[in-house]
C-alpha cells in the first residue's frame, strides 16, 4: 500500500506491505541488500537504513539523557521513557532523513545531475571520487579532506555537493520567490569568500557521531583533548588546515559551521566551543594557530577585517545565504511530505538497535 508522508512522516504510517526482496548483493550480504522501503518508487535497502540509524544513534541517546535522564544500558532501546521508545524514535528519524535524501536524489535526476538514484549508484560515485583523489595525490595535486572515503563520509559529502547544484537549478516558482529575488540570493551565495586579508591556519579536532555514545560525552572528550599537547583521545581526528581566499568557498559549502566560526574573529591561540558540523556528521572544535591580516589597500574600515564595518558586510552575506538555504530546505520538506512511501514491514521490523 502506498502511503503519503505528512509532517509527522513515519509516525503517521498505519499499514504497510509485508514481505521483502533482495535487490543486489555485489560485495554485500543478502541482509544488506534487503529492500525495506520505497520512496516514490526508489528503493531503500537495509544497508543504507542501518547506516542512517548509526548516524542518528548518538543524537537519540543524547535526547533521552537530556529529556528524561535516561542512562544508556543494554535495555535502553527496549525501554519507554515518558511515552517515547528510543528504538522507535531512532528508526523514525532515520527514515525521515532517507525520505529527504531520496527526494533530493530524484530532484537531481530530474535536472540531469546524476546517473541514478539507487544506493549502488552512490557507491559507484564514491569509487569514482576515491579514484580521482588517489590520482590527484599521485600527481601531487591538492586534495581537500580525506584521500579515501567510505560510505559514512562520502554520502554526506556527495549530498552536500548535490544540494549546492540543486540550489542553482530549482525555479523561483518551486521556491515561492520572484525570479529577481532568487537571482539576488544566488549571487550572494556564490561569493562566500573571506576578505583577502584573512588567512587562518588552525587545528581541527573532530569526532564522529557514529561512536555510539551520547553527544555530551563526545563533547567532553573533545574539550579534554583540546587541553592536551598534542591533542589526543579515542576516535578523535586531529588535523592542521588553512582557511584562505582559495579554500574559503570550499569550507563554506562543505563545512559551513566551521567557516562561520573561523570568520567570527577567533584570534591566535583561541579555541572555539564544540560545535555540530552536521554535513560531516561530526562534533568539532578548532584552535587558531595563526591569523594573518594583510592590508587590502582600500580605505575606511578595510583594515579592520572583523570589525564593525567588515562584520556587517559578512553578516549580510551570511543572512542571504541562510535565506536561500532555508528556502531550499522548505522545498525539500514539501517534496518529502508529498512523497509516496511503502514500508516492507518484514524487512523493516527485522532491523533493531540490539
């Protein structure tokens, strides 16, 4: 039975289809390839559902800890707290995200931006990207981010890139604005570059949500690691990177929170609070190692890179970019609400958090 997904998404589903089928098993087990749902005719496999469950896991544990004081134990997923069951919540959140992902992939296919919407198509794109990065390293060309990505890293990266392309393709009518307003917002988003005088070398500490621990525990671990020399801790990645005129646009689109934090005026030796870099699925803390300002040669407030004059200009750009992002997010949510979803109950119910 086809079911329209409304604002409550899966919470509104009453009856679905029994039975399951195996779609493909190349390099995967049969259990991975089980089709557990369809979104507008696009299959959702057990593998991608489990991976999204892993992504949502820490957030749900943290939600129940903060809301009900629930401590994670072996019986956590089977216990109800205040009328909420953690396993039901995490499965609902995961499917909500997958419905939105599928409608974005469908949108990308409609605009000719991708060759397929199936999970195996994403894996093929991942293999192509990893090959490209390996060849770039061999040729001593710059590579931003990891040299090789697995699904948990690649898919957020790929969807972020697709999202940026889709924002250039969607029509004013779809977003509910005039053509002039959309052109203005797009133009502002195309120029998210720091003033030329800002070059920021920084140390980045990051830990993935997929540690299976509450967010407050991961946050404390990052804060503790930042006090150590050199920083260290279980699951924490430490890198030294640079934000400059060439890399600012990349950070703005792939790591918008990091960009915003660094553009906010941290000085040499200062550390940021821990923040959520949702596109990467990470909690992040950055420490500024060096901040260099070079006189751009213009008059007035140009020398004050992050002062009142420069700050106002950047705040305007950021607000405009967020407005376009918000318009796009609302459009995707509308598409998700109108999507036709089939759950294959047997396969869906077999997947548990235990």
